[in-house]
C-alpha cells in the first residue's frame, strides 16, 4: 500500500520547494492537510493533483 499522508517537510522535498512555500500552499488550500494529534500531515493525493495541474493560479 502506498502512503496516503506525508509530513510537511517531506511534501516540500517531494515538490522541490521550501517549507515556507509549502505552508503557503496549505494556507491557500492547494495542499490538503489532516491533523493527527499535534501533527499536520499533507495528503499525498493533493500533492499529485498539484503536480498534474502543473501550476498554481493565485488571485491578484
């Protein structure tokens, strides 16, 4: 079974971006998180959707 959640640091590493940008994507609801206890974990499916979309559209 493939992982369905990963840490924020792992999500940043997978995407090749910094943790600050990863937190921005979480805040903008581009990446989905779940809370387990005090940990926030990123849904791998949301990482895959971001990669498939190829871009992040931001309202100016």
